[in-house]
């Protein structure tokens, strides 16, 4: 089951830019972009904590476990081919 990153949704709701959020949590806009797009294999708890503090949210607001079937419907990707 894929884990979907909903960071872009929370950022839009909070009206915060990638550059501003990256600065607040002490990372680069490139690293933040990789997190937003789900192009990461893992996330440090410290980074997750900083994101939650900066966005005033819970980890479950940022991450969602989705069935492969639902992910296929929503994103049109074959998640079974990923490692």
C-alpha cells in the first residue's frame, strides 16, 4: 500500500509557499519539493515534527495510506511496480 504525501494540500490551506516553509523548517526548497512529490524513501521524525509545528497539523494530516487500487484511480500510476 502506498503512502501518499498530502503536504501540498496542507500548504495550500495554510497559504504558505515552499520557500517560506523550507526556511521555517531548515531545509532547502529542493528537499521540500522532493517530500511534496513523494520522491523520498523515508522522512526523519525531526523533519516531520518541524513540518507539523510550522503547519500546525498532525502527521496524519500530511501522510495517508491508500490502497493500490485507490492510488491507481487517483494518480493513474502502477504502485505495484515501485520498491
